């Protein structure tokens, strides 16, 4: 069916504008963290927000007020969880996980690769993307909690403080 009636179109437009305005309002008051680079938790919240907005727009059985409450609830819970994770280390570990080292001083770490479900080819591609041609010229490759790779090129024999808290081959390197 291509067209039902004009009332349906008007409802979708009015509810869409109001729901969108409510979503933007809630996102603005919840702070920048809500829209920051995503880890798995943020990704799930973003998908849930999108799904909720689509349901508000397209389902006549969901009143606008109920939809706005649902959006506010999701954003409020996300704010509460991130607020708590900033203050309690154990909550942060549960929500975001921990970065894991995949290569250390030019050597791939097979156990870490398996645990992270990352292939050697993916690590090599990340190193190439960083403009490095030789594994021996890399001090570390870290899989970050948002799924991105951090490449730390070899500069000297000094320890890099950016590796504090990153799980190494057999222990925490910090």
C-alpha cells in the first residue's frame, strides 16, 4: 500500500517534529558524553534511541507523551550509568571493558589476539593505516574499548605512560 490517508501523513509529520525536538533537547541537556565516540554500551543506547524514535513516528498505538518518556528514560539511564562509571572504576570496567595490547615491541601477542577475536591481518592493516611499514618500528598496538586500534610507534627505549592500565602479554604494564 503506497498511501493510506492524509491524516496519517500529518500525524507522522507532527509527531516526528515533536519527537525529534524532544530527542535533541534531551541529548543537549544530558551532555557531550551522550554523543561521544562510542563503545559497545553507547552503541546499544544509540540503537535503542533510534528504534524508539522510529516507533514513536510510525506506530499509532504509541502516544507521543509515552514516546518522549521512553526517550528521556533511555537518555537518563545512559547518563546515570556513565556518571557512575566516571566515579567507580569497577562500573567503568563492566560498562566499557578494558583496552588490550595486541602487539608489544614488534611482536604480535597470539593469546591477546584470540581473546580479542582480532586477526593478525587486522592488526597489520591498522599499522599500515598509521603509515608504518615494519612491525619492528611499532612499540605497541592497543585495541581500545571503542573497537579502534591505537598504534604507538617506536621512538626510543622509554616507557610510554599512555600504556598505563593496558593489559600486556602476561600482566598489566602500568
